[in-house]
């Protein structure tokens, strides 16, 4: 009779820690990699957002405005840290033809999204992406935050993964708002 080698018992805590470390390492490696290829301007997808207030907003209905679409999650520390700056940016440019749509990722519980939007009195549109269709339509958005800027003609002109440099973002928004 052949004996099998003794297997080490799996320690759930160590396994969880190793998985978290692997996820952290993968995230850091991805962010430290070579610079991304030059962004290519492309038409924004024909999506319709469902907001936390029950509104349906076809993205095409925002044509003529500069639109910032921000994919975020309530459990994303960077998303939460950038939220005050998104609010300030929205308030600064809203009267000039600027709109913000914050799209909660598919895995974010809807009650948490609604609660977050209400308790923070978010001044912009907050939408759900219940099965990830919007994230796929905008180019396989998988990391949060991911911010896309759309010009008045409905073209995606910028894609930022991570917290934007808001000074540079404001420069681009102002340039797009000046363009007719």
C-alpha cells in the first residue's frame, strides 16, 4: 500500500492574507508598469443610465455638454477620497454646460449606493450598473476609480484610472467647454 505525502492543513487566515497580498502586488505592478499607450478618441457608447432617483438618462441626451463619467464603488478608498473634488468640479463647471455621472460598479450593493448619495448630498447624477454592461461598454472598466471625459460631440477624449490630477482635469474641462 502506497502512502501519500502528508498534506499541510490549510490555515484560512494565512490563505486569506496570501490572497490579499497577491491582489495588492498585482495592483501595484499594474500601476507601476510601462506608460499606457496614447489614448485614442472614440465615440461614447449608446448607454442609458438608471439613477438612484429612478431617472433614466440616455447618454446621448447629454450631447452638447462636457460629461465626466466616473466608475466608482462605496468600498473603494480612492473613490471616497476623490469624491469631494468631484463635487467641487461639478459645482464649478455645471453652469457652463458640464455634467457628472457617477456610475456605481455592478458589485456595489444598491442600498449602500443610495445611502452614500443621500448622506453626502451628491449634486450630480448617481447611476447603477447592475450587471456591468456600462463598464463593458466603456472599454472593460474593471478598476475603480476610472474616469472618462466626453466632449460636446459625444467623444471620449480622456480615460483616467485612479484618482485624477484635478488641476490637469480642470484644464481639459475648460478647454472642452470653450470648444463649440
